[in-house]
């Protein structure tokens, strides 16, 4: 993204100044403690589940997290909103995964960040908050065979999750969203853009000029199609994550919630049989590859919330997966469940830029110009305002469908969940925003980010070895399906039409040199193969399916063919939602907590 900034010391906080729940970093300290629920992964979904389960004071809850604390002298990268894009890859907050060579991207190995920190990927993501389309939830419900996941049934959980707060700059947000659609009492803080830019009015003018890009008052209504003001998980001048919104407050409020972090779960342990099925209520964990293994047995349930990579990895390490594959890495298969780690879906992304006639972009900050960064930092430290206090990714987000008569749809079929669910996304950066190209050392730019939000490629997570501390093999098969590449070409062409509107006259001056060849479809394909990457949204590696012979979990998210284990995270979605995933994950985790409470 952009060069690592030298960060001055800002937040010097301890994990939680006063807690009722106990916090451990040494697994040996938990010996003999009895828990009703053990939640694996204090990430986006895991903290929602743990915090909600702990509301029942009669149940004792433990959450175990492999990664580090979300606070400390070096936490600026994950608290100051503008730094979201440099919180990963290759920082102490990142697992540092890498994909296999991606054939459609000239065999590049792509960095694949995941949060290695309390809050999981909600602590390192770009904070975009999109609920996605009602159709996405309705398809989830129908494939999983549980109407509770449908849009109408789950919407109350969206309100339960969210607290919409004013934008950081205090500007009047009238006409920028529909307040009736947003929660005002939930834990997770969301807000509209906190720093307005010169391109905002031109984006809006384009929606009036070109009918194919209409304005949509609020993309969180269940119909995200069109151009909307972007919502972010930011409150005041700080990132809101599942750690700050759920975990920390729950540890302060509930003595029946314990946290063990800096400790990796290495596998689940079979603890017996019940009704002809193996029970897996044992959890084995260890601080690192060389330190001793410990274990605990949950009384009621183990909830896997280790994310779309960690969850299938743990299941396979436990002997739950494709029997032949497990054998091949020396693991004794205990439960044959062939779709564990399969069906991996992700969103491919490609940025495209133009030079602009302006000296008022965020380019100096993106290239870490010392004078610009120090001025912005001084302002942030003085009164928590300015560019650093707000999301730098975009102020608008837009979602579109291919035309109904598009030959892509007749040739490949329509991968979307329904008519309100988009095929592609455009986002607008007030500077040279990229996750793949070298940043030019001078000049002013605008970027449009293209994302294929309903891809047809499916990849996989497989074990590299039986060692839980070895990274699994991650193959998202980015743009592997011909449809995905063709849809990306259509997205780039749409982005060029958008930037060609008269609204940009006198502002956009020329295409950036990297995209000079994008004047033909083949030129766009070549560009995408060179600069395409992932937006880092892995999904569906332990998919829900009502058919007992398909998927990994049932409609209540219980792992099939075993007892005692449920999955609550990105893994369970039968299809990747067509937008940014954290909101759907927060929302399904809120409902999952109620499903678990009802089961016990
Ligand atoms: C760089 C980046 C930018 C993104 N930007 C956005 C965005 O702007 N908007 C958006 O909506 N989404 C965004 N996403 C995606 C979104 O953040 C994730 O899809 C979502 O947070 C995943 O939630 P989860 O609960 O499934 O997993 P996670 O939040 O990743 O939680 C899994 C947790 O389990 C822990 N864990 C894993 N294995 C083990 C183990 N063996 N033992 C113990 N703990 C374990 C992990 O350390 C982690 O804390 C982004 C993601 C990344 C990486
Ligand atoms: C990821 O890489 C960074 C930079 O090398 C390192 O500091 C960090 O510890 C690594 N993360 C893990 C989980 O090993
Ligand atoms: C592993 O954990 C032990 C504590 O259990 C610690 O003493 C040791 O330094 C750790 N090793 C590494 C490589 O971090
Ligand atoms: C769990 O740990 C105990 C020691 O605390 C050990 O005796 C036991 O064998 C372990 N159980 C399993 C199934 O590994
Ligand atoms: C914050 O500080 C900056 C100077 O660093 C100043 O320009 C700005 O007006 C201040 N904003 C508020 C809201 O006080
Ligand atoms: C699709 O329909 C539009 C009119 O709605 C028309 O202009 C266009 O040529 C059609 N495209 C194809 C591929 O048929
Ligand atoms: C650049 O913008 C200024 C106004 O800010 C305008 O006068 C000038 O014509 C523009 N230049 C180009 C090349 O569009």
C-alpha cells in the first residue's frame, strides 16, 4: 500500500484497565477450570459470540486467541483510521499468509493478511461497513435451510450490532444516509465519512449525469445498487472493532468470561460418543510450536470462530475433513467430511488511476511525505481531527449489476443471489490508492477500485503438514473462472465510463501510465493479470448446507457428523456476500449467539 510511517507514541493503554473476567497469556494457568463454552478465536465473530454468551451469568465462557493484544505502545496502526491500509501485510498484527501461485495473475504469490490480534480481521481491515443485499441473506437461508438467516428475520440483529454516530468532522449528514435503517444502541460504532474531499461533489455530479450510475441514499437498505456515501466502523477518531466494541466491554462487565490470548488452538479432541456420533468437546492449545500442549473440555459446546482459514485448518488438524487428504499429511481421519476447506471464495480487485489537476489529494500522505505526515499527525494528536481521523479508502461506495442482456450472463450463468445483489463494485480514492502497484514518487491522482463481488471461482484451504504451526496451503483461485475475468473487464470499462463524465472535466487530466494499454478488452485482461489482487475476503470453507451430504455445517451452524462443535465466522456462508463482509459476519454472529443460547 504505502510506505510504513514512522509513528509517534500515542495510545499507551493496557488491555482493559479493570476487568471482572480473567485475562491469561499463559495456558498453564487455566488448569482444571471448567467452562460451558469455549470460543476459538477472539476475532470479528468470536467476540460477538463470547460477549453475548457471557450475558447469561450462569454460564462460564472462555475465548482463546492465537494473536496479540490490540492495545499497547504500537497500536496506532490499528486504531487511527487512516492507517487501516498499512496495518497489514507483514506487521505484528498479521498472520503473514501467502497464497499459492495464482495462475490468472501471472502466477503471482499474493500476500493474504488475516488479523493476528484481539478483534481478528476487524482490527486490521479497511473499516468499510456494508450489510450487502437482502438477496444475499435470503440465499444463505434457503441453502442452509433455516429461515432465520433471511433478510427480514436477521435485520433486527443488524440493529443490535450497530451504533451509528456522527462523522468525525461533525458535518451535517442529512441526505447522506437513511437514519431509519441504522442501529443507535448497539456496540459497534459506524459513521459516515469524517473528512470530505474535492472529489465527493464530482462523484455525486456523475450520478446525475450518467443514468447507469444512479445515486442510492443508503446502500445498507438491502438494495445496495448505485452510488452511496460510505459507512465505516469508526467512532470519533478511532477504529471500532469486535475487540473494542464487544470483548473489552464484556470482560469489564462479566466475571464469567475469561480470555486466553497469545495462545493457539492446535486441535479439537474427541471426548466420547453420543447417539453414534463422536463428541469433540476437548480443545488443545499451546503458546507456540515448542511450548507444552494443554487442554480443556467444554461442558456445553466448542464454537470455532477462527475465520475462513483458521477454522478449516483446526477441523482438519482434529481429523475432521477429507479422509484421503488427511491421510496424505499423516493425520488419522476420525470424521470424513470432504468439504472442509473446500469452496473457498474471495473477491478479486484491481485498481485503476488517473492523474488529476489538484494539489489537494491525499497523495503526500500516501507516499509518506514527512512534512505532510507530521502536520496531519500533529492535528490528530492535538484534537483528533483531520485526514488521519477518517477512513482514507473512499467516501463513496458503489455497486452495479451487469446489464440484463449481457452476454456474460447467458454464457456463464448469473452468480448473484438475486436482482438486488451486484456483480461488481467501484470505489473512489482521492489519491493513488493501490494494493499492488508501486506508488509513484510524485503527482496527484484519483483511483477507482474495481471488485468482482459475485465471483464464480472456488479455491481451497488444505493442510501443508500435521504441524498446527505450519501455514495451511491457501489457493483462492483468484479470477480463475473465465466469468470472473470477463466481469472484471466489464467493471474496468464501467470505471472508465464513470471517469469520462463531464463532471471530471478540468480535474482528471490523463490515464496513469500503468493503464495506458486498457483501451481494448485484451489490454484490460493483461492489466488485470499484472495488477489484479485480492480484497482479502475469504469465505465459505465450512459452508452451511441443508443437504446432509453437502457442506460442513447445518442450518444451525453445527458441524455435521460430530457433536459439540459449531462454527460461527466467514467460513459458514454458502456463498460470499456481494460486498464488504464484516457487517454480514457481525450480523450472523449476533443471531448465532441467540441460536446457541436457545440450544442450552
Ligand atoms: C486487510 C484487510 C482489509 C479488509 N477490509 C475490509 C473492509 O473494509 N470491510 C469489510 O467489511 N471487510 C474487510 N475485510 C474482511 C473482514 O475484515 C473479514 O472478512 C472479517 O473480519 C472476518 O471475520 P471472521 O470472524 O471470519 O475472522 P477473523 O476476524 O479473522 O477472526 C478469526 C480469529 O481467530 C484467530 N485464530 C485463527 N486461528 C486460531 C487458532 N488456531 N487458535 C486461536 N485463534 C485462532 C485469529 O487470530 C483471529 O483473531 C478486510 C480484511 C483484511 C485482512
Ligand atoms: C508477520 O511479519 C512481521 C514482519 O516480519 C512480524 O513482525 C510478525 O511477527 C509476523 N507475524 C507472525 C504471526 O509471525
Ligand atoms: C514459546 O513459549 C514459551 C513459554 O511457554 C517461551 O518460553 C518461549 O520463549 C516461546 N518460544 C518462542 C520461539 O517464542
Ligand atoms: C489433556 O491434558 C492432560 C494434562 O493436563 C493430559 O493428562 C491428557 O492426556 C490430555 N488429554 C488429551 C486428550 O490430550
Ligand atoms: C484542530 O487542530 C487544527 C490544528 O492542528 C486546527 O486547524 C483545527 O481547527 C482544530 N479543530 C478543532 C475542531 O478544534
Ligand atoms: C442490451 O440492451 C440495450 C438496450 O437496453 C442495447 O442498447 C444493447 O445493445 C443490448 N446489448 C446486447 C448485447 O444485446
Ligand atoms: C486546472 O484547474 C484550474 C482551476 O482550478 C483550471 O483553471 C485549469 O484550466 C485546469 N487545468 C486543466 C489542464 O484542466
